[in-house]
C-alpha cells in the first residue's frame, strides 16, 4: 500500500487533501453548528443509534467497512488505497478544525442559507476527492458502487442513498428539519457530479 501511495502524483495527493479540508470545514462549521441532518452512512448511523441505542463508535466503522468491501468488489484495490489517503485526510482536518472556535457565523436562524452553503462545501470538497479516484467515507464508496453497477449518473446514486436514509429518518426527525437536509444533499450531489467531469490533472500526469 505504501509503495502505491508513493506512486500517486503529487498534484493528485494535493487535490485530495484540499478536498478533505473543504469538506471537513463545511461540516464542522455549518452542518454541526446548525444541526443539519445527513443522509448516507452518517444518517443511517444516527437512525440506528436512536432506535437501537448502539454507540456510533461501533456503528460507524461497521457501516464504513461494509461499504468499502462492496466497493472493493466492484471498483478494485486502487480505489480502496486512494480512499485510505482521503479518509485519513478528512479525519485529520476534523481534528484541526476542532482546535479552533467556529470560523463562520452560526446560521441556525437561516437554515435555508445553511443548507445551501453546507451543500456547496461538501459538494466541492467531496467532488474533488471523488474526481481523483477516492472517497471521503462509506457514503462515497456506496454511491460510487451504485453508479458503477447501475450505470447511472453519480448524482442520482448519491440522491438515492441519501433520500432512502432521510426517508427512514422521518420516523424520529420532524419533517421541517428533513426538508433542509434534502436541500443540502441535493446541492452537494449536483456539485459532486459536475466536479467529477472536471479534469484537474492531464491523463499523462496521472500515469507518472
């Protein structure tokens, strides 16, 4: 694995790290401040915690491992190793942002603005990571696998997994809050899909 990481182009690694920085910044400074519910693996973790009272410390790694095993079957080892770098980068930047007070105003009184801005941060950051062939967590691995197997656009795969979890979350979360979550996942899914089509690195550079 270490030899593969050493063969990754410097530009590719830099873009993954920048994507991780943007994603974690948005979630820490907007989503967590404004209590915007997530879809995907995070939302499923919160759902299981609520109904079965199982600690997220146990739920999250199990769900992520399941998603990565599924991704390994369809996307291969290259995707997994690249995802290790991106996932570790996201975790590292979470720790960095936690060392500082919130860097953005609390947008709890303007949840629509919070949902849109949060979706932009997550969409831009995760989009950069996915464009480089990695994922920031089990959510991305699951969406990429769904997209690969069904041959649908990545934005539809993200929306499918997010909307499924958000629909189940209505069993314990008021629909008023779910509406803003729908907005943020729609914005982020759209951006991830569009950024994936951008060529940050020329093909010959990625082969070096």
